[in-house]
């Protein structure tokens, strides 16, 4: 059994962060999103992993994730020169996959729970494909499956106006090598991509067994800021442990579950968990509220924030208002102007959103 993680794409929904980095490496609770998927796959007993990478971000992903030994895995990187669809990614990965069954995992997904039970169902039921589904309130925004009471899939529809169910495709699929035959028989969609849903539908239409399972817990696509903040909240709420490796002075207070990395100094500050502070940070005269993640080498002075994510080497200095629901990139410096300007001047990139209050 092998695994194929899709970690290409351009991450347009997380711009401007993803202009300079891979969306799959944006951290949730100070760990790259991609790594959660790798850990889940290894936990299920699958250690031979291929990762699809793009020309724009592939080098960064390889440098960060390396050969997989830190996870107990062996990682092979496979370049997809253009984003021509999920099925195209499987097609170019065929030399790596060979005749092995495999799990395909979208690298910017986060799901609750383990993959082991789903893998066992795929193997014991002798399916050619098992797809994971999750009930959603807005199925028209997703690929949707039509299934019977036994979970057998009869139809897949991409963002239907009149959805036959509320069961969205999560982005985790189990396949036998028969999927390669299916991909060879499909044509590019209207958007010019080889769609994995078309390949699965080919299996269904040709009487090959395709089953489904519903996730028992949560599923988050971390492609947007609010989704990423929600993922950060859930991970901190459910997985964070108390661990203090840095220095906390006698004028500071830690309340609840708080993790502080090595080399970090907490000075005259209050941190109310769940919250995680990385290594080699300085926090002075700060209040850090729940559901906040601060990455390595950040500096915060006279800052008040909660439910936010601050990436590495950023500075938040003497901001006199509370910061909430925010995602701040790497090497950002956020500080108060010496005096309030009489007018506002902006230089904003594509897809920016600004709220003035």
C-alpha cells in the first residue's frame, strides 16, 4: 500500500500569504498543514509516500519536509509542471505507484481521527475505490456523492445546483490500480483538467465496486483564512498539551493549556490557553488570549491578541487595540504610527480585504 499526497496548486484563496510560500506549509498550531496528513498516513501503517509538487512551491516543500525520515516515512517527490487536475496528478505518479493500491490525500485538508478503519474497510470489502464523505450545510459548493444505504456510490456531481445529498467529497480516496485504466478513458473537463470524479464515475459506470464512508468527526479545507483559523482553534482545543520549555518570569501568568518553546522568554505577560508559543520568541507586557498560535522567533511587545495566528520572525509592537481573528505572515512588522495620520494611504495586493472601524 502506498500514498499519494497532492501538494501542488497556487493557493489563491490564501493570498497574499501564498504569493511567497506553499499553502500546505502554512502552520496550524505551529505545524505545517501538510505534516498532519503525512502523520495520519504513517499512523495507518503506510510509509511509502509520493508527494505531488508544483514548480512554484516544490523546492520549499522539499526543503521543509525532506526525505520523510522524521515521520518514519520514505518520501518521493513528483513534479506536476501544470495544474491539470487531480486525475492528471495520479497519471504522472503512475511510475511511482506501479501496481500498488494507494490512498490519495489532498495536502491542505485536515480531518479528525485516524485512517486505519477506512483502510481496513477498503481492503476487506475488495473495493476498487473508497471515498470519504462528510455532511455539509452547503453541498452546492462541493463535489457531492449519491449513495445508497450500504454506502455504495452511484453518482458523483461537481457543485450541483440541485444536490442529491449533503455528502461532500472530503479529498481522501482509496484506489486499486484499476483507477489508472479509468483515467486513460476520460477526457479533460470544460476547465481543461482531468477530474478524479470523472475517473471514479467511469469505474461506477463500468460496474466496478465503489464504496464510501462518512467521517465521524470534523473536516476542514484550510484554503481560506477563516477556515485556517478554525482549524487552528480545533487543533489547539483537542490536541494541545501543557509544555513549558522557555523562561517565564515571576510577573507572568500562564492559565490553562499553554505550550512554550525552547529559548522563548515571557516577561510580565499573561497567556490564557489553549495557546502555543514557538521557540526563541520574546513576549513582553502582552496578553495572549485563547486559540492563538505564535511561531518561532516572533517578538511581541505591549500586544493584546487572541484567536490569531502569527508566523515566524514577525513583530507586533505597541499596538494599543486588541487584535482578533487575524492571520499574520512571516517577517511582518506591525506597529503603531507615531501619530494618527490625517488621511489613509494604501498599497494593497490582489484579492485583499480591508476592514476599517
